[in-house]
């Protein structure tokens, strides 16, 4: 497949998946099916992303790798993610943003299942497992920050991941809070993408995302 076509196809399909998943959420609500906010769309993202990764990997358009890792390999990514979560919380305290309404309407168990695990898996499969791998042709391009190199696939998938969170405006969250979440999601996406690319292992992206969501949950409960 042509490299340019592959990149644009990856971005187009990613937005198409988000639109279809949003439609699934609206449909479930119209049928009066009682599920937590956002679960319908996350379910759509999960199923479609799995199918995309399977089909594109089978056609050898993308290379998707998921493998075991050692505990010591997680110290840096988890520590960095936790630090980011704490800084985000401190910033929210300074600017005085409230908690996100859709998250606080769930029980702790529901948040563990749907936000920490389910949402982390579905979103990482789409943005890192599928999109970032579709952007692989431009991996040689990027920027260097100190001794850390962020490739364009990592940056683009992270930015688009953050932009996706503008949809939270529809939940009643304040615009300032949504901006904070969007920027935070961009940084999280880049961290997840960086470690996936560095180790050629999707497991790192998933662990980083779960760590961020779990840290946010713990902070909201304890503080």
C-alpha cells in the first residue's frame, strides 16, 4: 500500500470508528438500555478496533505486537504516568475545576471496570494499536526533547487522542475542564505511544493508560 495513502487511511478510519461508536451510544440510549455513560461508544471502539487490527495485520499492512514484559520495565512508564496524573490534579486545584460529571455518576466498581480497564483497552487499541501503526511510514520524522525522541506517529496519535475528548462538552462539563482533559489526554497519548514504539509492544501503551485512569480514580477518592 502507498505510504501516503496508508497514513491518510489510518486517520480517516480512526475518525470513522469514533463516529460509528458515537452512533452506537446514541442508539442504545434511544432504546432506553440502562448502561453507564460512554460504555456503548467504548464497546463500539473495542470491537471495531479488534477487527481492524486483525484484518490489517493479516494483510500485513500494519504490524501489531503484544507480548509479556518484565516488572522492572514498568517502573519508568508507570512512575512517569503517576507523576503526570499528580501534576494534572495539582493544576486542576489551582484553576479550580470540578470533577467530571460522567465519572462521578458511576460507582467505584463501575469506574474500575469501565474506565480503568475497558476504556483504556478500547482507546489504546484504536489510537496506538491501529492508528499509530498505520502512521509508521513517517516514524523517521519527529522531534527531540532532551534525550527523548517523539516520532510523528507518536505525536499525531497523541494529539488526535486528545482531540477526541472534546466530545466531553456534551456531558455538561465546563469548557475549561474539557480543555484541561484534552491537553492531559494528548500528553498521556504521547507517553503511551512513546513506550509502545520504544519496546515495539502494545502492552506498554495499555499499562500506561490504565495507570493514568487508575491514578485519577484514586486521587478523586482519597482527595
